[in-house]
C-alpha cells in the first residue's frame, strides 16, 4: 500500500503540474484507492492494484469517465475484488504463475 501511495503521489504531482484543474479528482481517487487498501485483507492488495490499473486505463480512454466517478466503478470493483469476480478469476492463474517464477528466481540466487 505504501508503495502505491508513493508512486501515486509522484504521478499525481506530475499530472497536477500540467493539469492543475484535476487536483481534486486525483486527490479523491488517491483516497478512494487508499480506502480500498485499508478495508481489504493484505493478501487481496494485488487485486486492488489490478483494479487501479483497470480504472486508470478506462478513465484515460473515455471522455465520460473521471477518476472520481466512483458510482460508475461498482461493476469493476465486483469483478476484481470479489472471490468470484470475472476479472479476479481470469487473473488468478496468471498471478499464481508469476509467484512461482519469483520463488524460483529467489531460490536460484
């Protein structure tokens, strides 16, 4: 979580420099994601990261969606954060495979 906040602060500062009118949107989004981290068990934080990536990509590609349009995020939240969510189930095998690769790399050092 701390790593995300640090990275987001740097990205947000850069965006605010170019688009100062978006400060409120970016601050509210930081709080939204921070709240998801603090209300989720640590083993699910990877899901929050995947949801964050999805939301930022959606907002970047659409003119009708801002990062603080939280009422529009419900279906993505369910898809990424619920154990039976479609996005989570799709990502789960990939995450397990990357964990196995990481463990093998550590063991070979």
